[in-house]
């Protein structure tokens, strides 16, 4: 099983070269710059019939050409962007607000981190991939999108691998009464991520052995932007995972 744990890549340039396997292979031969290094690694893994996990927010195996190759080669895919910290608790809390009928008016999320991932995310192009996976989760859980959602990421070297996240949630209850919730999360990035990576390697190996192929939506609870699954609610994703037993 191959796991992509490389630095966050820039958003991709949309191009026809990712639509079919034939287009992709022609683009490879022509050194087409729209193919990213992440896609090329994924292509190599899937060609060798290795299961493939994308733990990063980059677009890699989640293009039609590579999904086609995975199906053809009987390869299991899982991705993308590990749900290890702030997004993990956001997808739990959002479910609570929705199920209790508490209307979210605004959700302000900010982070500081000081490791190399943070340094890469300090680049305004690279950070766009991360913000897009972090920002996409709330509307599908809350079932509305008329609220203000801001996500900010700041590189702050003194903190090293110890990531700090703050959330301020403005919400209303009956009669429009305004209330707030504040969350302060102090997590260790690597300690949160590593067990998920080990779990995913085991799952992908196991499921491929059962004859599954392509994106496995049942593994969605591990990811911020689960490929092939609209559901972002952690509890519903957890039930899906349980259904594999
Ligand atoms: N909690 C977490 O740690 C967490 C959660 C979700 C997602 N992720 C993602 O996982 C990835 C790894 O995170 P990290 O904290 O270990 O980052 P890191 O910066 O410590 O490690 C990234 C590594 O990728 C290498 N790299 C960069 N471009 C490469 C390329 N084209 N080919 C091969 N290697 C390349 C770098 O040299 C570096 O060794 C990041 O994309 C991050 O966003 C991490």
C-alpha cells in the first residue's frame, strides 16, 4: 500500500489530460505540466496494483483517469486529507447543532502550527488546497449554507508540531436568542495523524484482499474530503465504517 504524505500541492490546472486513462498516458509521454507529482506517484502505485491512500489535500488519484485504472487493476483507493484535528471536532459539533435545531450564524476557525507542513501552508497558493478541504465540510452537515464560515491557517514556528486551533461559533436558539461556543484545541499533529495512517494501510490491504476496488466510501471518517462520499457528519461516517464489519 502506498500512502501519499508529501507536502500540500498547489491546486491543479483543470485539463482534459486527466479525463481518461488514454489521455493521462498521452499527457505523461508529452511531459504535460498539468499532471502533478502527486498524480504521477498515484499512477505508479496503481499501475503496480498497490493500494493507494491520499492523506494530503492534493488532487492525486481522485481524477477520472486514475479511478478508471484503479478499477481495472483491482486497486483500492482512499482519500483525501486526513481528518485529525480541527475538522474532526467540527464535523462532530456541527452534527450536534443540526440535530438540536440550533442555527449556526457564523463559524470562525483559526489555527497556528509551526512544523514544515505549516511552513508550506504559509505559501498563499499551497494553502488554497487545504482551506478548500477544511471549508467544504459544514454545509452538508448543517443542511444550509447561509452562515459565515472563515478558516485561517498561520505558520508560527515556536509551536513546532504542537498545533493549536480556536473556533468561535455564533448560533441562535428559540426566539433568535444569540449564543456562542468557544473551542480551544491543543493537539500534536504527528501523534494525531500516525495511527490513522497505520489504520488506513491495514484497511486498504484488507479490503483489496476482499476484491474491492476504487474509492471506498466506508473509509470516509478518516478524511476531511472523502472521495465518493457526500456525507461529512462524523457519526454517519462512523456508522458506514462499522458496516464493513
Ligand atoms: N495531522 C497531520 O499531520 C496531517 C493531517 C492531515 C493531512 N496532513 C497532510 O499530510 C502531509 C504530510 O504532513 P507532514 O506534517 O508530515 O509534512 P512534512 O512537511 O513534515 O513532510 C512532508 C514531506 O514531503 C516531502 N515532499 C514534498 N514534496 C514531495 C514530492 N513531490 N515528492 C516526494 N516527497 C515530497 C518533503 O520533503 C517532506 O519530507 C501534508 O500534505 C499534510 O497537509 C497531515
